[in-house]
């Protein structure tokens, strides 16, 4: 199992669909993808985690890094996740307070602060 | 003696292997199915931390994982050989220090959030994280 990444544009948002395992080995790929999007001017990101089987602190670090980057451009980074075992990691690290977490891509795309 | 012992070169690509082996041995030992996800994540965090410590210190020795089945409990020990320096001995402002320390703390935060019984020790010869989970009494084994 590796990491899969695909991006699409919905209105002014860029949806990054992530699948597989985000860990110390694969997280750099996700980091590169997020950095590339921000460098290309996509500042409103929705990261769809529904296809993620595993997430560790390295992956959390990459998401926090992505959030820092989009915020530097007054952008946003929203997550889509319904999986309890993934949500639990956000809860125990207190990151549910940092990331807006949505139940569907549609909801995340429509959301404004 | 450990039920299963694993040594791997301190490379990120081997952490997944350690997670898979640990989860398989934990399942066999009778760790509750609902807790296996936590075992997988905790051992992954501990191994990731050990890999980082070895890489940062330029240590070529492998990371050691011991999976220990005991009566009513299952333990995982992840050992590294990175010598710890007292905080005062660190060169102030050395590049990368803060980021590394931050990532290290996040991994430990996840472990302590997940595992009730965890011991972190470190000394001049390296460090170790020991995590323990209860196991269910062995049920009837199918042939």
C-alpha cells in the first residue's frame, strides 16, 4: 500500500484526494503536493481523507505545514474525514481545534468561515 | 526473551513493515481487535522516532523492536542507539533543532494519548519506549 494523490478544482477550491497510508515514508509526497499547489496559487485547499487507511504524526505535521502555507496567503485548508480511527488522531493531538473537519467534499467546498 | 524480535535499518520505508509485524504478533497474542489500530499507530510512531534519532545522529546500527508476549499482557519495546545529550550541552540555535524537537514531541504525544501503559527511558547509550497492552484470555483455538 502506497500513497495516492489526485487533485481537481471545484469553484475556487482545490480538492486533494488522498488514498493509502500517510506515514514517515509517504508524507514527503503529500508535502510536495501541497507546496506545489500553494506555489501555483491555489490557496483554498480541501484535503479529502476518506481513502486514507493510516495516518501518523508525520502526516499531521505535513497537514499543519500546509495550513501554515495557505494561511500566509489568507487561504484555507479544510479536511474531509468520517473515519473514526483517523479522527481519533486529530482529537488526541488537539488538532480538531486547528482544522475545520467536514463530513463531505460538498460541505467543505461550500463552507466559508 | 522476546517472542518476536525485529531489527531494521533506520530507513522510513521499513517502518511500515514494523507496523505490520507488530500488529500481526499482537493479534496472535490476544490483543483486542479494537485496539490493534492503536498498536499499529503507536509502534509506527515509536519506530519513526527511532529512525529520526538514528538518522540525525548518523548511526548505522539498526532500530530494534521486541514484541513480548507474556501472561495477560503484550509489550512492545522499541530501542534506539542514539545517545542523549543533556539539554545544556546542545549548541544553541543549531539548525533544525526546533523542528526536530517539535516532531519528536508530536510522536510522543500520539503515543501517550493512545497507550495507557508506556515508559520512555533514555541515556547515553540510547533510548527505549516500552508500551504494554492487556490481552484477553486465550479462547478456543480452531484447528
